[in-house]
C-alpha cells in the first residue's frame, strides 16, 4: 500500500468498490471525452469488467481517502494477439472532488510498479481528446512520451475527438528478451 495523503492509501480493488468506481467513471462518461463511451455502465457491468481484468491477473487498484474511493486505475492487455503479450494499456480516473491532490499520480506510479513486477515491458496510454491536458501532463511526468495521435477517431458531444497515444518502457523495456511472464 502506498500513502497518498493523510489519511489515504492505494490498495487492490475489490468487487465491493465497484459502486464507487462506477460513479467516478459515470461522471467522465457524461461530461468528458476522456472516454468515448456515451452510456454510463451499470455497477454490474463495471463488476464484470473488473472480474475480467483481475481473473487475467491484471492490476486493478483504488485510492482511498478517509474511507472514500477517490480514484481508481487498472491495466489491461493492449491487444489480445500473442505478439502484443508484453504490452499493456493503462486507465486512470480520479473523482471530481479529489482532483489536484496527486491521487492520479500515485495511482499511476503504483500501477507502473505492479505491472513492471509482473514482467510486462511496455505501457500504452490511449488518451481521449488531445485537449485532455491533465492526463497528457500526468503521463508525461511519469516518463510517457507522445508517440502519435489518431485524428478524429471518436465522436462525442457533437464533435470529432482525437486519441493521443503515449508510451513508456517498463523495466528493461526492449533492451533484453522478456522472461518470467507466462500468459
């Protein structure tokens, strides 16, 4: 567990956290282009997604402050084809009342450490909306580099939205052959 603020911690998520996770995510679905989803998933759908990721041994974590879930983050496989097996994609969401407190950074730092420890070698972030300065800055601060943008790949709020691709190496990255990760 990593301290984020007093009192606060990062811990592995549980199914009991999915109601709070769904509420945090629902806000982004309704109000931002950070996600291209347009219908808020139900708690049962968020629980199913959580189960799919954690049954595949992917990290899924929450930041808790004073007994309240302040944010969450997880990794999933970047692509499911065998050749991509050492590459993951991250997702980080912070509750609106908890923005600007370093929670996103703490979540992403912990996620990077956990994913590196599992033997993955690359982490990709697909950021919805090239105007999403906060997410781009967060990822940049933690070693991600912009590797490209996919113009107008999404449509939401009656406008075309870009996807910004960012990437960082994990552990030895591509400097040595991978070992220890079996999928």
